[in-house]
């Protein structure tokens, strides 16, 4: 039975594919499925770079310039003192999402 397993490791990801015959997917359809599979894995594994980073935090807002009224999706990665990816506890996520979406006054 084929299996694919992934897990976070350090600041990245690791994937193990427990089968070695994905090349067989090319039979009679060329690269229709084979290339799509490997491209999707590569896109998933290779994260977009961050605009600003140091030892503890990485930030990116997407575009370089925004007009008044535009919205921006911020990507933030936090690391602990050993450089490992810090994961926000589940109970904290709702509070963070509410604070980020709260309209500014004035």
C-alpha cells in the first residue's frame, strides 16, 4: 500500500514517499499526472521567501506597495531561542485573529 508521510522539522518540512514507482503514472498519459504530482510537492515544500527575517522572526506583507484601503495578508514565522519554529498554542489563535481583524479607530 503506497504511503506519503510528512511532518514539520526545524523551520521546514520533511516528506517520505513509501513507494518508488510514481514513474509508472506516465504510462499512456505521458507526464499528465507524474509531473503534476512532483510539481505540487515541490511547491508545497518550497515556501515563498520572507521579505524581512532575523534569528527570531520572519515577516512578509506580499506586495511592496499598498494603496489606502487595500488589505494585506501578513505572513509571520516566529522561532524560539534554538531556531526552532514556534507554534502558536490553539487557545491563543482566536485572540490573535480577533486582534488582527479589529478595525482601527481614528
